[in-house]
C-alpha cells in the first residue's frame, strides 16, 4: 500500500474511532447517571443535525475553506464541545439534561458533517495522486469500521480510578465499575481522539477550494438535495422513499438501547456476573464486524436477487435483530444476543448500501446527488430521528432507572419493547412486499 493510501487509511480509522468511542455505549452512561429516560433524545438529535449541517459545511468547503483545513476545524470544534461535556459531567453532583444535551448536540453538529467531508477529501486526494477511487476507496473505508471496533473495545475494557489506569472485563476486578463504557470517560476519549484527528487533518495534502462552486446558481432547496422531491411524482419511487423512511425508524434504536439493555442484567443477580452483562460494548462490536463483512456480499445479492428482495432481506433481518433481543439474555441465552449482532450486518448494509445503489441506478445524472441526499434525509434524518423518539416513549413505558447496590440500571420489561419493534419491522416488510412494484432483471436501467 502506497504512502497516500496509508495516510488516508489512518484518516478513515480515526474518523470512525471518534464515533465508536461513545455511539453504542453512551446509553449505558446516561442510564447510570440517572438520565436513562432521555436516551432517545441523545440519539434522535444525531438525525436532526444530519438533516442540514452536512449541506452547510459542504457549501463552506466549496466556496471558502480548503477541505482538509475545514475537516480539521470541524473535528477540533467537535472535540472542544465534547471535552466541555466531559468537564461538566465531572463536576459536583449528577449531570442535568439541558447542559449536557446542549454541549453534546453542539459537538455532533460539527462532527456529523465530517463523515461526508472526509469522504470528499479522500476522493480528491486519491484522484490527485492518480489512484482509482472505485478500486482504492473500499479498503480505505473498511479501516474506518476497524477503527470503530477498536475504539469500542478500548472503551469497554479501560478503566481509571484513583489515578490508576488499567483494563478489566469482569466484576472480579474491583475497578470494573469505573470502566469507560459506564462513565463519562468515554466522552473524554472521544475528545482526545478528535484533537488527534484535527491535527492529523491539517497535515493532509491540500484540497483546493473549487474555482467555481457546484452550488453556484442553485437554490437552497437544490443545495440541500430537496429538489429530488420531484421523484415523488413517480409512484414507484414514492413507495421506495416512503418505505425507506419507515425502515429508517429502526436504524438508531439498537445503537441507543442495546448496551443499556444488556448491561441492565447486571442488576439481576442471576446474570450479574456473566461475561455478556459485564461487556455489553464488546458484545455489541460483533455487529460492526458483521457490517464490515456484509458489505462484501451486496454486489452478489443485488445481481442475483434485485433491490426488492435485498431490501426485504434487510427488513426481515431487522425482525430477527429485535426478536433475538426480545428473547435473549447474557446467560444461557447469550447465543441469541450473538445472533442478533450477526444479522445486524444484513439489516443495516442490505438496506443502506443497496438503497443507495438503487437510487444511483434509477435516477437521471442531473439529479443523482440530490436523490442521494433525499435518501439520506428520509432514512438517517427523518426516519432515524422519529424512530428514536417513538422508541424512547415505548421503552420508557416498560423500563425505568432503578438503583441496585448503589448503581443505577435501566430495569423492567425489556422483552415487550423489543418484540414490538420486531412486529413493526415485520409489518413494514409485508406492506413493502405488496406495494413496491419492481421486476428484477440481469441489467437494471
């Protein structure tokens, strides 16, 4: 691997390591801090800031600031706000919702645009060095998933207590309760990685400002990708985007609630000492491993079965993802939790990646970018945000923060919400099967 690809692989690794340090374990900390009923809001805001901030940052990169510099600035600001959130949590007393949520949201507002911006910077540098983006980008992007997983493992095991730093994976270690997955130290790790990535971004090859911005002459609706709403005039595309939003409802639910759910078994004597209950973040990392592997399967499944059947597979995988959670436990039922992690790759990739490929294939060249923006808006924006708010309401009806031996867990009836979500995904799959009209051929238009 050449020097350029190595540098971009490090960028990808750090880009997602920042996110992996807290995305799947923040709910555990919020639960232990007495903010468990607000978990849905902390995850819903991811979608809300994703609706408009990437477009705003994209315009700035096009018009005024070099891409690699803007990437560094955004990561630095995100790190500053996340560090401020950590400092607030380290203060006296339990953290309150409003200050923590405000600082967290400001950090997200500058981090979320960097996902698209880092891709843009990577593509430009690859082309500038005469490399093939189609061939060379996927291996670089896979390092991002590796970074996410490594960060999860670190936060799962690392602890800091009374000036002592170390690693633990069970309650037999007296410092186990201070592991980062349970404490605000995950925010500190995120901030540190963000600063490192900011400095690294400033050292990347120059990505010049476009001489003629692609936004010139375009309305704000076009810049935000909303001009693609004209696709709704096509009944088939309307059904596709509508069901994309409905399935997008599921995207963030397990990110927000999987680890609080698994960790809650520590409050039940029968499961308190099990490996799964003590290592929820590590267990959940199997989902990311599955995701990385399933990306490689998509081209074959798309050619063999077509978009409709591939998306049906994703919907049914979501049924299994939630259903296995509903009947599993970290003891004798830990194999069901592992199966839930494995099917996540199909549930997430077969929906997101195949959906993006379908949009690419089915739209005209002059609206492809806008159509992709609309797909992201309907799924990771509106769908995921609405889904988290609804899921939070459902779960809070069955589960409440409960103190056990001085530690707060989210205890109650977890099975019912998971089975409700599984039923929802099944209903969506049935109606998608009936309403989405698409005949697969070997060569799609």
